[in-house]
C-alpha cells in the first residue's frame, strides 16, 4: 500500500541517491554510448552509457537517468564493485528496500543472523547485497532466452533497470546498478505467464553488487574470529552447487556450460523461485508496514487492524520465511500499544487531578461563604476612605481588615463617591490595567493610593 502523500519525499530521496551515489558504487555516467551497441560491462559492473531501458507504457523508449556531464572522462567500463565489509541481521531480521528510507519499497526480508555484504554506508543506512542476489523485476523486451539453458535469460540492451515491483511508476524506483548487454540472469517468474516474453515483466535474481538498503541499527558486525569474505563465498557456493541450484548459481552454471561450448557470456543471477504465496506475502508485509507508519502517527491507533494485517502475512507465508519478521513486527505493535495505553492512563490521571483540584476549590469557596455571607458577591468591598490633596482633588480607596484593597474611581460620574465615605460598601466594576493611580497627585495623596489596583465603579451597594 503506497501513501501518495509520501510520493514527493520518496522521489527526492531517490534522485539524490542516484545523482550522488556512495563512494565506489560505480553509478552511471553519461558518455553518449550507443543504447545497445556499446562495449558491455561485465555482469557484476554497472553500465556507464547514460541511457536506461525500462519498458515504459508507450513503447519502452529509453528513459533518461540523472548522469554526470559527458566531459567527466568516464570510460565504457566501470570498476567492479567489491563489498567493504560483512554484517549479520539482528534478531527479528531486517527488510531490504530499494531506497535508504523507511518508505522505500521492500525487496527482501532477511532472517536474523543471516549474512549481508555491505558496499557503502550513509546516514544510518547500509547499501547491501544478500547471498544469491535480490529478487527484482525487468521488462521482458530487453531479455532473450538462452539456448540450452532453461530458466536463464540474456540481457540484450545496455542500462536495463531492475525494479522492486513490476511497473515503472515513479514510486517504484529502480536499483542504482543496471544490467548491460550480455548479462545472463536466472528467472523467478513472469508477471503474466501466458504473455510473450517481450510484452510482460519478468522477475529475476539480481547480479552481485546490485544492492538495496537496510537500517544500520538492524545489523551487527561479525566477530573478529569470523572471515566475512569466506563465509560469503561459502554461502554463494552452497546456493550454486546444491541439488537444486538457486540464486545467482543457475546463471553462473549456465555461463560455465556455455563457456565450455565456446559461447559463454558474463552473467549472474540469484536463487530458485520463491515458494507459492511468497510474493503475495511480501506484498502483504509491505502493505502492513505502510499502515503501521500511518497508525503510529494517529492519536488513537487501530492496533487490531495492524494485528490482522500482519496475521494475513503469516497466512500467506506458507514456508515460514517471514515468520521472524512478522513476530518482530507484532512485538513492535504490542510495545506501541503499551506506550499508547500508558500515555492514555497518564492523561486520565492528569484530568482526574484537575477535577479534584476544582472540587477542593469549590469546597473552599463554600466554607468561605459560610463564614462571610458577602464572599464572592462583589469585585471588592470594605470601608470607603478619602484623602483631600493640596490641590483640592479627593482620592478614594477601599480598606478591609485594616488593609487598603483598591483605589476607587467612577469615570461615568454615576456615583458621587464622597457620599459613601465612611460607609461599608460593596463595589462592582472593572479593574484598570496599567493605570498608575498616584500619577499627578501630591505626595500625601500619592502615598494614600500607592501600589493599589484601580477599580472603575459601575455599581455600589451599602452593606451596613
């Protein structure tokens, strides 16, 4: 399931990755080589002629790819890619994606403790290959059958894209390394088994150095005593020499057989076709992962939906290849639900505390009303006092309990405050903000009203 809101950031990530490329990755550069007539690079080397083939709707014309300027001096053959180091997948396994982004399209799910070859590392992501190669899709127009080698196809053009899913939509971004004319690849399946080869997409095993990306935190370095290169070679050999050769082994055997007849061509490919339902299981896992990213951002995630989604993956995973991955995902869902429940509980406790404080405040108000029948009835109340300044202007203030409470003014002129001097009164009105009641008064009057708020009276009630 693809979220269209993520389309733009995914495309940006992909274009940046393709344009920049990790050091030593041998990405394509434009040097105006012929589309299908230039010198082909070996199968384990990326092509360098600047155009790509992809079987787009509308005739499968070459697709222009980001490339460096043709004056860069690129040669027809790029150096072969070699792994920098080897790692293993951590407990719970790891998903290999076409981009260094959590929203990239899954290529394969690697079980815990399985070996990975690391070609580069950037921003918490590793560019990796797996023993036997990654399952990818190529348009059949650029492939042809190899005589005497069933299940093996030969690439007929340079710069042929390998994609994680059949189709050339923008979110289905291809691997950075491309196939070149002469590469031999082992077939996994055709999208449409009844269609001619040149009219359908074909799933194959990718050659060495055609990599995807995994999160570095989901991998662990090999112990010092382990020889990663030897382990990798052993894994590749085991796939190629088994009773039923799988992975890149089938194409490599075909190459050897052809070479003995004097017709060999460089080629590589990955293991035997996945068990029935494996492709559907991986697609269901990708859809469940997409939904997980959506649900985790919601205020109230639908955890039951996520459990059902991963349950569907298990139902489709007949050979159990994704069992560890699904178990790890379900544990993550449980942990997320526990965090969400804790957050909800804390919020409920916060609300309950606020309710308790409000209840106590109301009880306190009730007690005050019982002791003071006028409590809460007026903005301010008390004895009205006046002070006659040397300029003849009178100032007024309310005093209660021996303390001055507020300066009293009546801007409307409705009340003659002098008539209430010496009386216990209750006042309503609005307090003036930022008003200095002492401004412009003589020293005695200023001291009389100093540091007191000012109320503009709208109503007065005599309390005695």
